[in-house]
C-alpha cells in the first residue's frame, strides 16, 4: 500500500457478528489499513480504515452494503488532517495545556468528523480521540491551544456533530489544572 494515507473511513454497526463480516468485506474490497476493528459499548462494532481516498470510499461502500440492517453510521473524510491518526491511536503529543477543549458525541463516526473539522479550523493540537470503550457508546476528543483557538476549534467540531443531532456536550477550560492531564492519558 502506498504511504499516502490521506483518507479515513468508518462503518458503525449494531451487531458484533455482522461487524466481523463487514470488516472482512472491507478488506477484500480495496487496499486499506485497519485502524480499529472491535466491539464497542453498548454492544456495537466499529471499523475504521485508512488509505487513499478511492480505496477508502470503496471499502466503506462495501462495508455499508454488507452491514445492511445492522448499519448505524458511516463516513469518509478525504484529506484527513495528519493529527487525527495519532489522536485515534492515543499517541498524540500531550505537553502543557494552555486550554482544554472537549467535544463529546453519541457516535464514533460523528466524533471523528468533528475532530477533523476542529483541528482544521484553528491552531490547536489534538490530544486524544477516545472511541466508545467504557463510555456507553459515546466518543470524545480532547485538544489544546490558546483559549481563542480552542473555542474556535470546539465550535467548528461541535457544529458538525450538532447538525447530525449527536452532540452530548462541548467545553473549553482556560488554564486547566495540571492534574487533569493525568486523567487524559
């Protein structure tokens, strides 16, 4: 596979068994890399893939078709911001927190789209994208930057989720206490 992983796509399902079958179909359809393929709370399954835009589109279309009645959500983001991949993997840089922005959503798919929109809208650093494990099926992204940049980013990202009716909450905390960083990592 080319090193040009410029797109991300995902399929969320209500069935674990159908999720495994869907992941297999996605991998057989095009040359993509699986970022996440696992059960998530509450009894759902999520598959996230990366690769070139055409390959990701083909994989997600095949996955959505295979998911059939179990399809909860799907997405493709071309030209994904490079900070999104390490944030999903939990390897984003932490460092000092000028401010702490958080966007919380009812959907993994919607949250990843929000994180991409947030980091593209302002000079912020993604800390982590936490995906539905021990969260009741919800997901959230944490980010940092100046207070103004975090407010812009949280506003842009939460607008993406809100348009889909899946926003749980959004906050920006100016100068958060250092102890909060321990809770994030």
